[in-house]
C-alpha cells in the first residue's frame, strides 16, 4: 500500500461569480508502506474560465501568470496524474480537508470526463484525523500542525507540491495515531457545512432539554424557517444526517 499525499491550488471568484472555480495546480507525494518518499508529481493547469489569475490567488500562491499561460489543460494533466497514481499497485489518497478531491471531481465533470476513477478512490481526510488525534474541535492549517509538532516548515505555502511535502511530514509524525478505517470515498453533498452545523446544534439543544423530535416535526419546527428546502436531494441528505447525528449524540461518552 502506497500513501499519496495530495494538494491542489485553484482559481476563481467563489462568491463573486457563477463561473466555476478551477484547479490550477496539482502536487502529490508518494510514500511507500515504510513511509519513505519514493516519487512526486507536480503540474500547473491552464484554466478555462479565468485565463488570468485573480489578484488574491496570484499573491497567495506566487504562481507567475506567464507559467499559467503556457501550462497544459486539465484533461492532459489529470490523465498524466492518473497514470502516475497507477504506478502504485494499491494506494490511498490523503488530503488536508475535503476540498481537494471535491475540486478534482468537479473539474473532471466540467470537462465532461468520466469521474468513476475518483468516485471509487479511497481517501483519508488527514485534517479530521489530526483533529481526532489532538482532541480539538477547531480546524487547523498544515502550518499550524507543523508548528505544533515541532516540524520545521520548508518550501512555499500555497504551492501544491510544497504543501503536499509539508503535509506528508505531518502524516509521518502522526501516522501511528491515525485510524485508517476512517477512510472515505467521495460523495456529493447537496447541503453546506453551515446547514449541517445548525442541525447538530439543534440536536444538542433538544437532547439537553429532553425534547427530541421525529424528523417531520423537526423539519416543521426548526428547519422550515432557517433553510431553503426546495431541493429534494438536499432534503434527503439532511434527513439522513439528522438521523446519524441523533445516534452519535446519544452514544455514551468514553473517558480518556
């Protein structure tokens, strides 16, 4: 089993345009079963909708516009990346959060490519694994994790390969504390994090007051005034999330 530490950078205007965000750089590090680095992958990608990097992304990443202008398109790069991944007999992807794989899936679909490879790939959210290990609730950056683990950061933050290298150092340090059975496969989500947090908070409140409600009542009394529920896929997802969170919230707390 190889461990592939993946990072991407993307470009666009998430809240100021209806045009999609686009992956502009992929970086990855391959570690073998002994956690030794055996290979790397790095490539810029020329975007379709925003030929020019927006000023925030250009400043954040330091990627030169001239390099983007001559980069290959997504179809070529993602084909090369899949070929690189397939050099491993078996592998698991590791990302810091869930956004990286999501962006690859969305860009794959945007370019009308088959997403089956990515939907079937096992991945592990190292951010969640790190949070579980540290027993904290707030998200942390890779840079903060490096500092906390007394690992000297090397390279440029917000460049995909350098970020993948730094993330691999965190991975090595906490590897034996990770429960790799928590691996996942990508699943489309129709609700957002704010909506799911609202449900989680409401469940905690109901349990504290010993006033748990069935889904239909909860929908009427809590959600109707808070969340737009015209999307049937979102509604079904939130119902499933509600049931799972009630089970989780009622589980007895175990001591350290």
